[in-house]
C-alpha cells in the first residue's frame, strides 16, 4: 500500500472537515455549510464510506482529504501530504525520496535551537539587555512567545555545545547554518552571538532559519541564516505562518521590510502583515502570497533607499505576477496573465523618518488609514517618474513615456487605461493619440515577451529528442497490445492515463485543448477531472511548470516532482512511449473526446450522489434541500446534454477521417 493510500485509510475525513465547518449526520452521510463559499442552506456533503466530499452548491466540486486540505489551507500537494503524514504517523521515506528524512532532521535541530534561545532569553541573567530591548520596542511577553523570540549569548560555543549534548552532530549544525567553521583555526563556533533571535518559519510553522538583531550599533544590524537545504532567503515570507488565514479573510496582504514591523503589527491586531526577506520582493515570495490573495499593499520605509527598494520590488512584482498566476487559458489558447497583471498593487508611503514599526506603535489608527489610503501602483509610478526626469526636455519626456506606458498597458480596465493615458498626456504635454499608440505598442511588446501560445493546427516541436508529435492510441478502449501496463490498468481510468501520457510527451497539446474546449463552451480540463491522486498531482505540477519561464524540459520537470511521484511519472512515460504514432489532428480530436468522456463520467458520479441525497432529503422532509438538489441536477443534465452533443460531433469528425468512434460509454 502506498503512503497516500495509507494516509487516506487512517484519516477520519469527517473529523478532519469538522475542524473547519460543523457537520451533521444525515443518514450514512454528513452535511454542513460549504467552507469554500457563503451559503445559508447546507450543500456540502461528506461521504465517510468513500472518504470523499462534494459541494452541490456554487462550488460544484469535490475530492478527498488531500484536495480538501489543499483547498482549505492553500497548500501544495506535498505540503498537505507531509502534514497528514505527521498527523497519522505514516512514514514518507522511500528510496526515491531519501532527502525527506534529512530535511526533517534539519527542522528538528532548528526547533531545538529555537527552544534553547527562548530559554536563554527568559531565564539567563546575561539576557537582561535583550529583555530590556524588547521592552523598549514595546513588545510584550505574549507577543514575544507567539513569535518564539530568543537570545543568543555572547559566546563562541554555547549553542554548539548544547546541541551536541542533545545528540545533534556538528555536521548537521553546520548544514543548518547554526554554527560556522573557522578554516585557519580548524574550529567550529556559533553563528549567532549577542543577538535577539527571531525564528524564521515556513508556511507550516517549521523553523527553517533565524534572524539575529544586535542590541547596539554594530553592523550588520541583522544577520540571517545562510542558504541551507531548507532555507532559501528569496523564497521566504516572514510571518506567513501567522498571517495566512488573516490574509485570506481580509483579502489583502500588507508587505513590510523588517521582522520587527511584522511583530509590532501582529501585536496591535494587524495580523495580515508579512515581511520580505530583504529590500526587494522576489517572484518566489509573491508566488506564495498569491495563494491567499491578489491584493497587495507595500508599506516600506520613506527614505530614498526605501523608495528605490520599493521600485525594485514593484518591478519584480510586475514580472512575477505575470508568471505565477495559475494557468487559466483564454479562448484563444493563451494564458490570461501573459498581458495583464493579475493583482491589485498599491503603495502605502510612511511619514518622513518613520518606518512601519514606528507608525504602528505610536498611532495604530494612522497606520490603518495609511493602508486604506494606499496609492494604486500606477499613481505611485507617476510620482516617481515626475521627480526622476526633467519633463521640459525631449529626452525626459521620452523616458517618462517609456517608463509609464507598460504599466498602463497592463491595466485590465479600459476606463482606467484611458484615465492614465490622459494623465500622461498632460504630464508630458504630448497629444493623447500619440500616447495611446505607445500604450498599444507596449501591450504588443508584453504579449511578445510572454510568448504566443500555439494555435490549433500549428506545427509543434518535439517534446523530447527522437519523439514525433502525434503518438497516441484510441481513448475508448484498452491500450494497444504492444503497450502492456499492469500497474496503470489497476489504478484509475485508462483514458486519463492516456491523456496525461500524451500531455507529458507534448505539453503544447494542453494549450490546444484549452482553446478547443473554450470554442465548444466546455470548461477547460481541471485537476479535479482526474480520479487518480498521483495523476492529479502530476497534472497540477505540469500546469505550474508550463506557467513558468523555463522551456519544456522533461528532466527539469521530473526534478520538480516530489520523490513519491517519480515512479508514477515513469509508468506514464513508458506507456506513452509504446503508443503508436498518430496524425496530429486525429490525436487532438481523440484527446478532446477523452476530456468530454471524463467530464461525463464525473457528471454520472455526481448524479449518483444527488440521487442518494434526494432520497435522504425526501425521507427527512427537507423541502429546501430537495429544491436545491433538483436545481443542481437540472444544471448537470443541461451540461450533460451539451457534452453528449459535442461527443457526437467529434465522433463524426473522427469517422470521416477513418477513425470510427465507439460511442458514448456513460449511461
């Protein structure tokens, strides 16, 4: 039994979901209000006997314990897997993922160090200056304990000796960045000395590193853990483990620069505040935050260095937000964010000489007002450009137009675009038609930079050396005799294996499918359409990889997968490699039929659930539930009718091409 299956067997899905929304027994199922959308009548049903859940309301989606936790907590599959593995005591160690146990040991040694630093802070006489420092900064003990603040003694070996006595090797301490090696003296010494210690945690609350703050004017003021297997400064968002729920509830993340800014904000009730690990935002940090919101306010220092850092962060944000949005395809087969920003970005300017910590401690109401009155991104850039260039000269005007037109082009609202075109026209005293032309040119440049998606019928490059597009087999029956695959045949639906194998061999087929489904008014292929859990995670990872900047590379893609998925990927690739070559057009039509078939299969399963729910609701005399279930069923019947008509049309096309269909196999 795989670790995934063992976890699903051990987890009580009713107990897990009850942590987030109250459930009431209804026959052999449990019902409650959906935690993913607002509703008055319960439409969320848990099926204990199958370990699944389904929302029959606005969400119209469902899944298992993994999909629920991923959706509720905004986790990646690996994060949900590790969380449930810890809870159930299931080991994830395997020959293909040997690094898991080692990473766990690194988390453990960091946690031990954090506990030691905290004990020193509150109990050691030498830590009195640190306690006085926190008091001067207005940080109470409850907040200090919430963030597990500590103190590193002014010693070369106190932490080293403590961890060694606890059984942690010097090699492990070195790898975690807790100690350093002096090459000339051939000695190992503590990396942090005489500093207030701030544990840095990942989204799941595990200590991955530390920030140390001096108590005097020595430099550097802050010292961070160096790069380790679990700590990568450019990827870390400080305070996210404390803030993510508040960010999601408030619909906004406030991004500051320093640890103390975050700690002060949380102490005063502003719990949606996080910090970037440096002077400029990175793509990886924004990737994490966009799981919870598309609304960001940057509240950075008012000094000139802070302004420059803000601009660097904004430029990074504009580039990153176009790349990291989940791959949602337009009717033309392109990712929507190749030409538009996906988020609302605003700037909260701090008063001269103050940083967020100062404002929050001295006047929390003013802080709240500054955040609420934050400037839209374009307005902030207009101010910066107006100060930066001499707009009485042709060169200055040209530079201003070159800086601002890409931002205007990225706006998704035509009225906003027109507003800023007029504003830029007045600023540089150039007619609106000329400015509008430059905005259009900037929009074309953005699209060209993002890369055009291949259109239906265009030639495709091979996905890997020696492979030709169009390798496939019929989706309606078992795979060809020359492609035996007992492992695949035992798990999930053959058609979804067939689909996924072809997408892995030629990922551009996914873009074609997005356009083809949109043209036929069918929802694009979703992760939830696949039944097999491992297939789902490989497909999710494929979409994320394709949304990035890297060209398709199978080896890189495999490296991006967690170890437990490597075997499944190998099975799919072996299956795909044994399929016979097919004409590209026939292959595309076949894959579209697979998507339709999978959607029909899902509707059939949903019909069975609705019928069961109707029987229960009628037996209990719940008229509201009966009415709602009939409404959902009617909507599904309309969708099914449309899908069946699409199936018939595709079958005719394939028959005309000499590839007869076997007909709809969903009753």
